[in-house]
C-alpha cells in the first residue's frame, strides 16, 4: 500500500468520527471534534484523489466509512446486532477491496491536478 491509499484509509477513519458526531454531539467540544474530523477526513480524500482514480477513492472512502460507522454504532451506542447487517457489511468490504485490487498501477501514476 502506498501513501496515497493510506490517506484514503485515514480519511475514512475520521469519517466515522464526524458521522457519529453529527448524531451525538451535544456541546461545544464534541462539535469542535466533529468539525476537526470533517476537515481531516476531507483533506485526506481530496489529497488522495489528486493522484488516484477519484471514483475508486470515493468508493473506498464511503465503503470503509459506512462499515466503520455501522460497527461503531453497534459496539458503542447500543445499535442492535443483526447477522444480516454483518453479512452486508462484509459484502460491502469485499467490493471495496475488489475495487482497490483492480485499480491498475498505471492509473495511480496519473496526471496531478494543478
């Protein structure tokens, strides 16, 4: 994995925080944390999109963010666990990994934006 894909994974990690923050923030500090998570998340997404295929970057970002958010809601916020939900998250992650695997190395060396 190169540093551009690492940016996508870090951006997706912070996406989980800001999505949960939109639902659960209730004071200035949690709203500030949500805003910081949004900034970090979108910076990573935009930075990675300059050197990787933007469609694949966005699909991986959203897929990982969705899986992480659903998992965090189950683990930390009492969302009911359902096997079908777990299976669908796994299917989503398989699709995300597939997109990353079929993205050719040549497309990663694309022209950078100016």
